[in-house]
C-alpha cells in the first residue's frame, strides 16, 4: 500500500487539533501505536508507519526510535519500503549514530542492484549522510558506476563522488580520471555533475588543479556550444540555454584560470562572447552575466575585458531589480581593493543605495561606501554617511559608526572637522559606539589645543540638550572639567559663546551625577570633573565640597572611593589641590591600537589620586609594621608601588595598624637574664613555657643559635612553632625543629637550630614569635632579643 | 553547497524541512523558527537575499528565499553557490511541483510530504544541485512512482475503492451450514483491512 493513505489520516487528525496540547496528545498516541507496530515482526503497513514517523519528526517531536526500523526497511526487497527507509535514514540517521554503520552493507548491495532506481536511492542516501568510513568502503563502487553507461546513474554517482571527496580528501585521486572522461558526455545532467566534481577536486588538491588545466579548451568548447547554438527546447530556460550548466562551467574556468596566464588567454574570447551575447533582461541572463563578470575579474584577463566587466556591473547597479543591485554591490566589494578607480566611477549610485529601503541593500552599500572613502571625497562622503547614520537600522549602527571613525581618522582634512564629525556621530548614535571611542576622542581633543574653547562650548551645549548618550556625556564631563575656565570666560572665536555661570555648569554636572540614565563610569567622570572645577572656579568651592562629601557614602564603591579621596584632598591636602588638579598634559598616542590609548589615558587619570594616596600612606606605613619584617629598618618609610596604590583599600585611617607596634612593646620589659659569659639565655618565660637559646659562632659572620623550649605546666602543648626575624642586613636560615609537641611537666624538650649570617656586623637582634595550642585553645606570643650572649667560638 | 531547504507557511509552520548537514532535532527546530522570524519581517519588494542569522554555518551563509502565496521557500546556502542561480532553482522546483500535483497548493504539500521529498531528491542531492531540467525530473519521479505502485497489489488500488470495500457491510457468514446430512464448514475469509 502506498504510504500516503494512513499518513493522510494522521495528518488530518493532527491538523484538527485545536491547541498545542491536543496536538501533542494526538502525536503521542500515534507514536505509541507506531512503536507497538515496529515491535511486531512482519507487518504489511510498515512503510506508512515510518512515513508517519517522519512527518512527526518534521514537526519537531522526537523520533529516534525509528532508526532501527529504517535499517530494517532498507534491507527489505520491496521498492516502496526501501524508498521510505532511505528517506528515513537521511532524516533520522547521521554519522554519529551507530545505526548508520548497519546500512553500509545494504547500500553496497543496492549499489549493484539491477534496478536503476534502487541504485539511485542508495547513491542519494550515501551523498546525504555518508560518514568517512562508509565513503572509504564504497568509493570503488562509485568509481565503477561513474564509468558505466547509464547517464541517470552517472550524474548521481558524480555528485556522490563530490560528497566522498569532501569527507575524505585522499580519495580525490581515485576519481580524477573518471571525472576527466565524463567531460565528453552529451547529457547535460552528467556534464553538470562532472563539472561540479572537477571543481571540488581542484579545490582540495593543487596538483589536480594542474592536471585539469589541460581541460580548459574542452570546457571552452562546451560553453561555446551552449552560447552560440540555437534554441534547444530541452535545455532552454527563459531564452538561455541551460544557464545552470553555463554558470557552473564559468565558475570552474575561474578556478582554473586564476593566477595562470595561459589558461586565462584561452578563455578571453569566450568570456567576451558570453558577455556580449547574453540577454540581460531576464534573471537567468543576469545570472550568467554575473558569473562571467566574476570570472573576468578573478583571472588574469586583458584590460579591455575588465573594463567591460565593470561596465556590466555598473549597468546592474542601475537595474530596478533589487536583487541585481545587491549582487552587483557584492561583486564590487570584492574588486574595490584592486580596481579602485573603476569602482569610484560608480560612487554616486552606491551612495544613493544607502537610502534604499531594503536592509540587505543598505548593508552592502554601507560596506562599499566605507571602502570607497578617500582623501579627495572625504567631505561629501562623510555628509552622506552621517545622514545614513541618523536613519539606519540599529544593527548597522555600530558598524557604520566605527567605519566613520576610521575614515575620519585617516582622511580628516582638519582637526576641527574631525572633532565636529565625531561629535555628530556621538550625538546621533552614541549609545551604539564601542568603548574605545571615548579615550580616543579625549586624546584627540587634548592634541588640538587651539580648539579647546570651541570644543568645550559645543560639548556643553550638547550636554544641556541630551544626557542619555553615555559616550557623549563622558567626553563632555571630561572637557568641562578640564577646560571649565574657558567655558566660564564666555568668549570664543570659533563659535557663538554661551553665557554661563558657575552655578549653571555645576547644575549640569550634578544632573549627570544624579540621573538614572548615567552609567557608573559616567558618574565617575562627572565627579572627577566637578572636583577639577574646584580649582578653576572661584565662587562655588563650597558647593563642590558638599557635592563631593555626599558621595562619600555612595553605594557604588568606585564613586565612594573617589569621593573620599577628594574629601581628603580638601581637608588635609588643600595645599596640593591646585597642583594635583591642574591641566592634563597632551596624551601621547603610542600606536594605532586602541588599547594603548585606553591604558595611557587611564594611567594619566590614576596618577592624580595615586599621588595623593601616597602621601597619606606614608603616614600609616610607619605604623603598619609587618611583624616579621625589619628591625633596624623600621625608620625608613615604606614606599608603596604605584600599582599597589590603585588597588589599596580606601584610605580610612588604619587604626588597627598600631596594634602591631603594641605587640612589639608587650614583652619589651623582659630583659635577658644576665648570664654574662654564659652561652645560653632564657629568652622567654611565660605561662609555663620556657625558651632558652644558646649561640655558637661558626665563622667570622656566621652564628648558630639553638633554641630550646620546654613546658612546665600540667597540660600538654601541641603545634608548637617558632618564627624568627632579624634586621635587614642579616640573613637567617631556620632548620627543622625536632618536634612540635611539648609534653607536660617538662618531660621532653623541643630544639630548633637557627643559622644566622651577619656580614655587615650590625648589632644582632632577633624577634621570635611563639605559637602553640594548649587545652584546645591557641596561643601566640612574641619576644624580642636585643642582646645575644657573648658568643663563644666553635670548639670551646 | 546548500545547507538546508525549508518550506514553511505564513505562520511559521514547517511544511518541508531538509537538512544537508547534521544538526540535533532541537537545533533544527530553532533554525526553522529563526529563519521564519527573519524572513517574515521582510517587505514584499525587497531583494530576496538575507544575511545575518546566527545558527547555520556561522558567517559564511545566506538565506535565499521566495514567497509564493502562503508559502515561503527558503534555501540556506554558503558562498560557493551563485545567488541568482539558486533563485532560478527555486523557480524550477516550484514549477516541477506544479506539474506533479496539478496546480499545487499548500494542502498538497501537507498531505503528500513524502512525494515532495522524492521530487526534491531528484533535484538536490547531498547539498548539491543534481538536475535542473524539469521534464527530466518529472520523468524520473513518474517512473519511480510506477515502480512503487506495481509492488503494492490490492493495497495499491485507488483509495476510494479500498474504503468502499472496507465499508461494505457483508452479512454475517454462518460458520456451519447444516442441511440435512450435509455439513459444510465455511472457511474463514480474509478480512479487508
């Protein structure tokens, strides 16, 4: 039974379901029935079950349980079942499934079947989902079929061979001779398949490419036959004789003629003929012409031919059909690098296409326009591009914006024009711009020193109108902060100056600070700008102070940090404020890379607060002493590095740091017991733990100190560790201790050797930290040994 | 190479989906949805080439589509195919369907999905164009259908005949006919399913 009857009933049932839920129910019932029927061994209606399953699969429901059924059906002797089985294999199986291996044998048998349609089914399936192993196994079969006589099978075998070559490149050599002989076929289907196969072979293997270059005359002959011959009813499509084959052959000629003089020469006549003879009123004719143009431009053709090709493209651009215009622009994009002048001639039409309603055409026109911008036409092109930017679809904005920036950078006729252009872009499409535009623009502005007044006026006006475009607001804040005095002076040669008071400026900045549209980065810019103004304006310094102090308790950590720093700048370092906040130097552009600009800009910005921080940190450093550091060196201030300063926590006065110093004093009263010449001294005695040390001089500067600890309490001590520190110029090496537990009542001791090297012969001091655990609680203590017993030389 | 051929209607319901590269079922459905989303937004008189989807093939692919009445025919191809050529191929495909189904409409595609697949298999194989001559394609498809019918037996009879037999109300056959001394056991006739 043809599968269609039961299939149609099921389709009807599915379509009559009114809701998604109902449909799912129907499909689940059907799938259950199908599964039950698959389980039955011999079933008359197998094929329509599988067909139903495939329909369900197309709708998106899982159908993997049909895979084994596909395998069974492929092996069946009936054609109808084979047909559905192979279709199922193409839809459900792929090389990752294990079941696909099982059909390899069936395919192999079917490839030698007497019925050509069975053979074709096998070929089709192999071409669609053949895995690399299957291809390797079956390649000789395909080769045999390629040399057969049945043209129906030959054309399918050719395409199957293409798939095989794609999967397993090495087998290309196997098919090369067969492909060569296929070129002399009359049947267009086979010819087409052969051309595709040769194209694929040439793509993978350059040697095969050389081999097939010899076939160029044959190909030219075939093309001539197609183009010149009269009307042939079986191949005609809208007036052109087999355009598909023509296009394919042209493409192959392109590949063969690339970078090769001899082959290109052989094609020149033909290409000229095709270009002039083909009727370009219908799409098919245009398809052939388009392919011809692509070929001419790609091979080493003579100049007359190239001009002809570009003219054809120009004609395409004026065509009413948008499709044609689209492909013309695609083609021009490819050659704009090499034949720049030729494309420039069509610039007007391309720019007009920017205004087209079609999004695809607009995209192409944009890319092409950006490629056509040059020093001579920069002003007019920029006008068009800016117009485009204001009306373009959102997904093209970022591309357009960055393209405009690049073009402006390369060909800007004057700095003022450059700044104007960038400002225009920021006002129209600022939100879509990439991040590096802000530092780039800032760097540009600092470089154009004579335009500072003009720039700041323009930016101020822009800020007043709209504060939603973040990059624009950031740049405006920065400029107002830097050049606020120019703004307030109220005079400017280049543009109409705006009469603004200090309050207005501060109002503007405060609006930015408080607006919910501002991103955290923008707020940071605004705060810094407000701070900078404190040195540039005279009357409202208090207002600035109050603004800044409010943000000292802001939730945003970055803002809070800045506000606190600026507050400190007001309170403690007022004398430094003017120096810190003065005008920035011109920022150097290290390389065209954007990241450099960012880092330089950022570093410049950071140095200001860092310098302030350094001053404060110096105070604290004297109190922050790491316990195990320096003894003689504590008088030197600790110099924090620049990098550290940017990550150092807020500068709240570090009261905890004094604790370290206190510890130092804790046991300072302990004097070493004066056993004058005695080699040992009790360094520490507290809570029942006694620590004695004895010294032995090893060499002129070396000393071995032996530390012995004992425990006189009633409870055991565990995890007993000693840490030692010596002055800076002395070197210390601690050997491993004998143990780490001190049993009660001094039954055992722990000893540790410390080797000390004192080349500069400074006064030897040592600080020891003792830590241990007793009765479940941890203890820690420190002792400083300021004088060591007179050392006895080794051997005594 | 053609990566996928999709036919769906104005509401996005798939009528045919053929993928020439392997994707999981979820990805396939997502591709269909995304393609519908992109294509349905297009105006009537814009060009037939679309770029910009993310799912298939990454950046090297285009959607070439045509809108016929209630159906969108979409071919997803990569850069090795000629765009205008594929546009013509869609035209040839639709004309072939028209010839095979006699004034093809969406319902034909819905109820005869397998036939559409067979026709497509004669035109595009493994992602490559196989045959573009309409008459050749139809000739092959007819021959294959004839082969299928010849195997079918009674089940291959036209649908109406089969259902007529099924609905025929045969009276209940007596199992045993006892007439006098003669006792005939009536054999069980195979039922028509």
